[in-house]
């Protein structure tokens, strides 16, 4: 059985979209700071769960009966809600696929969103470098089938942030 990569986002009714690959070169931190990252702010399962819960919560904004998002006027304001815990390049594809702007109003499109990270299911977490980590979880969705979700994290501005989310789908 082969694998089909759905880079950085998800499939909605046969539509595939992706975010640009986020490349992590040299760390912006000097060696002393990188050591501090390891000692004082290690990415652990509780932090992964917190970040992914916040991502899901912000991605699923409350709407009125017509699908108009309450309390947020446009996509840029929605993107700002993620600023403290996710890189813009990780969030923009989701916002662009799930929301539409109509004048000064923001609407949630009537589509199925991506499968959520499930902290109750097993997952692997690998520290790639002092300031990068990856979480990999196998999911089964009625709509998408068997998937592997990969979440890349980057330590930036003194905290861990979601840098990229990617799904791989098994092809029959």
C-alpha cells in the first residue's frame, strides 16, 4: 500500500492544498540560549496537547446561523489569534480553506475541517534539534480514512510554536 503525501494541510472534498515548506536552518539563538531551551522549555506531551487544543479552538470560531464569524472581522484578525503559539505559514492554509471574507464580514465555509490531533491516542514525539521537534500520530477518519498526522514545532521567540502540520494518507 503506497503513501500519498498531503503537504501541510488536509483534503476537503477531493481538493488538496498545501502550505509552503518551512525550512529551519541555523537557530536564531546562540549556543547558550539553545542550551537554555533544552533545560528550561523542553517540548513535552502536556505542551503538545495544549498547543494543539488551542489550534483547534481558534480554528473553530463560533458563528451565527448564517455562518458569519462572531467577534472577528477578517482573516488577518483571525490569524493574529494564533500569533503566540503558531507560525503564520502553518495557519494560513487552514484559514484560507475554511473561511471566506465578504466585505467586512468573515464567514466559515460549510466544509469538513481537518482531523484533529487526539491526545488520547498514542503518538511519537521526536526532538529533531534543540529548537525543533516533530509529533507523529496515526488517525482514522470516516471522511479521510487512515491518516498519519505530522506536526512540526519550532522554538521561537522564547516559546514552542506550531510550525507546520502535514497529513499523509494511505492509498488503496
